[in-house]
């Protein structure tokens, strides 16, 4: 296949590009800041049509992952960049597909599991999940993340229907990759430093997906024409933070880890220039639509995934 990945120079984009390239597909990455890679990189600004649209012609799949990282403080400038980078890139891809004579047959558009409500009582799937935004006493930063997620998905609706292109909105959980700089790398660093205890009260659910299953799920979405609209990309068994961290400590061989209270996390987040929402919000998300179409996970349980990721992390260091 010929596959174009917009915003493909980040961690998730590298996971996908590496897998597609390994499997013999033609990969093209759209990026504002090209990096050396085994696949071609095409420069774009993420907001306007240009020469980059030529690579979209006769493409089988386009995957849009573009957007400023949310791993930052949500000040006014960063908020505007987070929103604009997502809305503008989504809008301009839709415009490119409309004016392309032979557009991709599939548009896989990034979204986020953060769109669902902070809850403990039941899991969120695509049909019965409760979208966030009305939680009482939720921090302003949590509300902002949900507003971004909703606006991100809404930006695609302007271009529907696309007669020749199937659109999938990927509500992804935290993608656990052994690459440097990702979520798993950060959590493992805490464990290695003896700080891998529960965060806050430890009740908040963590939804996750192993990098192997993420790639497999992307292939599944490409191959199954019955899947369009919103699809949750998450392992079927999210678990509370306290259990998640305990299993990660065991996988690394460290029995104990200091817990972090809410106020400690607030100080740490301020020093690291990030937000506590990334670790304190309960994301209990399940992949009903994937499962209903027959997709099976290689790593459905965190107790299976954590040792594998630790081994991969050691191999990549």
C-alpha cells in the first residue's frame, strides 16, 4: 500500500511508519520539521494546501496524527496551539481529499479516549459511553481537554460525506511503546527511581494499548470496510492506577514504590511543565467495535504487556 502519515514524525507516527516500512509498504510522512528517516518526509505547514497534496494522489490510506503535544501546561498560548494544530490539520486534509482526483480509500483520523467522562462505575464504549464535559467540580484543564477532543472530531464533519473515502475517528487510549520519550518511558522512569507507587487515591482507571496491538488495530481498520465513524483503540481490560503501577513495578523487579498524593503531583507537574490531568483523570475505555468485528488482542491484560514492554525497553537502550 501507499500510506501517508500526517504528523508522522512524533512517537506514535514513528511506531506506525516503522511498522509499515518493515512490512514493505510505501510510507510518506507529512511534517513541519522533517527528521532523518528511512522513508520520505514531505514538508507541510499543517494548515494550508500546497505541493504536499501531490503525495495524497493515488494513496491507499491517509492517517492524520498531527497536533501539538498535550504534555505541557495549559496556558493561553499552549491552549490555542493545541486547538489550532488539530483543527487546522484536520480541515486541510479534508480539503485535500475533496480536490484529489484519486483520493485515499481510508482516512484514519486521530482522536482521543480523553473525550469520555471521568468515571469509575462502568466502562465507556462507542455506543453507551458518556462523553465528558459535565462532571461536577472537574478542573478547568480537564474541561479543556474534552472541548479539544470534541472540536477535533467535529472538524471532520464538514467534509462528509466523502464518496470515495471511508472515515474512521480513532479514540486512542495511551499507546504504550518502549520508545524513548513516550508515556511508558516516563512511567518506567518513575518506577526505576523508586517513585512508582499509586498516584492520588489510585482508583482512577488507566486505559492503554500495547504498541503491537495498536499497529495491528490500524491494519484492521484499513482492511475492514464495515468500520467507520468512532472506534475505541484500547486494550479490553483497563485497570485502576494502583494496580497498573504495582504490575509495572513487578515487571521491572522493584517491589516497592513511593506513592504520590494529589498535591505532590501538582508540584511535580508544575516543575515538569505538564498537567496532572494526564495521570489523575479516570479513563475507563473498552474496544467494543473492534471486538465485535473479530479483532483479538495479543496483549489484552496489563500483566502480559508490562513485562514485554520492559524487555523491549531494555533492548532499545
